C-alpha cells in the first residue's frame, strides 16, 4: 500500500524539524493511488457512524473509530499504519523514539465533515487513559478527490501571538486526495479547519486520523481538547453547558 520506502528520510526529517509554526510535514502521493482510491470510495459510501459532533468547537463532523464498523480496505490500511514498518518511518521523520500506536483509535479512525461543518482551532488531549501514555504525533490522510479550494476545509496551523491569547494562522494545507500530514502535537500546536465548509450537498471532507504515543512525560496530563477562537477566547468543551463569561475567566485563570 505505501511507497514511503522511496522517500529520502534525512531530507524529510530536516524539513519536518524546521517547519513553522511547529514541526510538521505534508507529503503528496504517499500511497498507491488506485489502492487509496478504493478506501476513499469506501468511506464516501459509508453509512455507519459512531457519532457526530455538534457544539461550539465542531459542527457536522462524523466519526467512526470502532474496528468492527470500519470498512474492510480502510481497516486494512489502519492496521498497516499501526505496524513497525510505518512507525519506524514516523520515528525517522519526526525524530521521536519509541512511538506506540493506539489500538483503540481514541479520537481517531474515520473523520467526515459535511456542508457548513468546521473544527475550531485547538490543541489535542495529550493523555490516553487506557494506554497510560502521552500523545505525541498526529497523522492525517486526506481522501478528497477533485477538492475545490473555494470549499474551505484547509488544515490550519496556528501560533499564539506572544504573551497575548490571540492566534495567528501561519499555514493552510488543502485536504486533497492522497496527501499525508504528520505533525507534533503539544500544548502549542493549534490546528483545525475553522471556516465553515462550503461544499455542495452530499460532499464531505473525509480523512483518516491516527495518533502515536510515548511513555516519556512532556507536560501535564490533559484528557480534554482545548478549543479556541482566533482571538484566543476558549470555547466550550464538548458536553458542557452553555459557555459563559464566568467560565471563560475561570478557564484562563486555572486551566491554561
């Protein structure tokens, strides 16, 4: 399935470590196109979803992380990306060592966002309760054939502006077919696709997401995603009551 054996790992590693606003890399045509196309078609016609996010941080975002409900070819690829060959590749590119895959696909698996959907800028949860490990590397595989730039949906990478809470988008990566994105996830790696999708009815922004962990302690444990507006205001966590000024002040004071 993969063609990463032909990539120059040293060059990729240099590009990754020097990337701004935080270590990342985007690689096109990473997979054999015909084989990835089968997966893209599988997900386009998929109808069994674990849930859909509808709150201030995300809208119209469906997901499926249950192995038994993931289509066959997609399941095979996810299995391959949890094996040593791909993990060795990740370690070579990112410089991380002793990466551990997540057999539970916590927060990962298939992601599919529809018209008017978005995912606000955020930093990820960093602690896996079942594995008792710290999340370190995110891998995204985009599956969108004939994607129109005018539909929005670009992966946005942002940085916090000095001592202010405001965020500045430094890079936008279109979610086109057969594009692999890898990035280091930490307390400063703000990312998302914050503009509502302008896709036609029935067109979805589809991707696969996998996360890799380490036993090395890097920061305080955090089990919730930290959503932010571009002005830095914290957004309501999934499952919480209506956001209030009091809640925002408390979050700034105690949780940042």
